[in-house]
C-alpha cells in the first residue's frame, strides 16, 4: 500500500481515534496547520504540508506506543499514561488544557463506605486496573498494619473487578461495593446514586513524546505550534486609549507578557495601549481599566501566537 511505503520517512503522531479527546485534538491539529485527509475507515493519514503521518489509535493505547518508541509523539490523557505505567518511558511535553477530569473512588450515597479504608476486603469495579491495584494494595497494607493482620491469614485483600465501560452501573447491579472511574461534572456519578470519597489522580490531555524520537526537530516544531494554539486560546489582545497621567495605573492592570505597547496619539495628553491579557478574567480587567479612566477599550481574539 502506497501509504505504508511512505511511513519510515515520516514522524508518527498518534491521535485518539474516538471518544472524549478526539474532537479537541482535531481542532488543535487544525490550529497548528497540520493538514491531512483521512480516508474513510483508515487509521493512518499522511500530512500534506509536513513529513508527518497521523495514526488514529484508542486513547488507552497511545502511551504504550509512544513509550515503546513505535510512535514518536501522541496526545492522550495523563490518566492513560499512568494506567499504562508509561510515565518513565515518555516525555510529557505539554499540558493541553482539555480533557480535564479526576479519577475517583466512588461509592453509593446510601449506605456506602465513608472512607477508602472501609472498602478493604470488598469489591471494586474499574477499567483502571493498574492504578486501582497500586492504590488498593497500599490501602490494604495500611489497614493490615493498623489492625495487626499484616502477613497473616486474616489480612484482607480488596478485590478488583475489571469492567470496560459504564462502570457506574456496577454498584447498582450488585457487582461491586465501590468503583474507580473518571469524574468531570459529576453528572454520571450522581445519576448512578454515587459520590466520590477520594481522588486518586487529576488528569488532562497531554502531548507526549518518545524518549528517543526518530525526528527530534519535528517534535520541537509540532510542540511549538501546539503551544502557540494553546496560548492563543488562553489570551486575548486588548487595546485602549488613556490619558498619559493615568498610564502607570492602567499599565499595572495590563502588564502584558513582557510590557504593554504604548503608542503616542495626536493629542499629546493621550496614549494608546495594547497588551495580551488572560481571557478568563478579561471582564474584570476591562472594569478595572474603566475605573482608572481608560476609554475606547477593544478586545481582539488571537488566532495563533508564539510566546
Ligand atoms: N468526562 C470526562 N471529562 C473530561 N475528560 C474525560 C472524561 N472522560 C474521559 N476523559 C478523558 O478522555 C480520555 C478518553 O476517555 P474516553 O471515555 O473517550 O475513552 P475511550 O475508551 O477512548 O472512548 P470510549 O469510551 O468511546 O470507548 C480519558 O482517559 C480521560 O483522559
Ligand atoms: O462527570 P461526568 O461529566 O459525568 O463524566 C464522567 C463520565 O465520563 C466518562 O465516560 P464517557 O461518557 O466518556 O463514557 P464511557 O463510560 O463509555 O467511557 C467517565 O467514564 C464517566 O462515566
């Protein structure tokens, strides 16, 4: 196949093929001007304007492929990297700010365990077997040490039951006494009559690279482009006019990343100021600027940037 023949010369970039991270990854690729056409049902797509091939893989497999060096670079969740046990085999290049969630121990609100120690010896359903195993073995050991059963026949072992999805149903169906699964808004958990009693880890999507990528310069190029897209999403550009006598106060509100750009106006008493400001508290920034006498405050969204 023509496509496979081309692969050895290209950097391989793994992208989640479906699920929660898929569409945000596609937006990121578009913002970074990584152009490709994916044929129907095909999990490999050659990038038209860079020597890259995109490989569409399940999010759960990406850390393994990158860690083993089969793929140079990829996007997946930090939870997936931890579950694959790949933390030491990959470089986490960049947090991407989406796919934010927590991996939590959850129990029924009614008559459920009050704390994780109360689950020792009981059944836990999860699709995060590796992380849960490590977590509950420590809890088992802690409880055994506290009640003097460590190393004896009486030492209790928490049982892990693997389920591949819809984990929240496990308690209601009588399969488990608690679960370990992801929580973002908490809606799924609440709908299932569960609440969380412990957060094992917090996660978001990350750009990861193999320790020995075959195309290190290209890894840097992609990382630089993606950083630019992320920064552009985080900042907006603000511009306003202010009397020179209030410039100090106004500049303190919009210090920019290095310093604000100050341009003289025809009226010598006035200056125009522009700077990058964080998007998430821009309304407050505008309120503050108005209160120190700024006028004609304009906001511009950034399409892309390098900072
Ligand atoms: N509710 C959520 N909110 C935010 N991020 C999430 C959420 N659920 C999952 N994620 C992130 O997305 C990653 C992939 O989750 P997803 O449920 O899409 O897995 P999948 O198994 O690849 O897809 P599918 O469930 O469709 O089989 C998770 O590992 C986690 O990092
Ligand atoms: O706190 P919330 O915002 O409700 O999100 C949490 C849910 O999201 C994920 O599942 P997803 O919807 O991706 O489906 P899945 O069970 O098939 O993985 C996760 O496994 C939870 O079930």
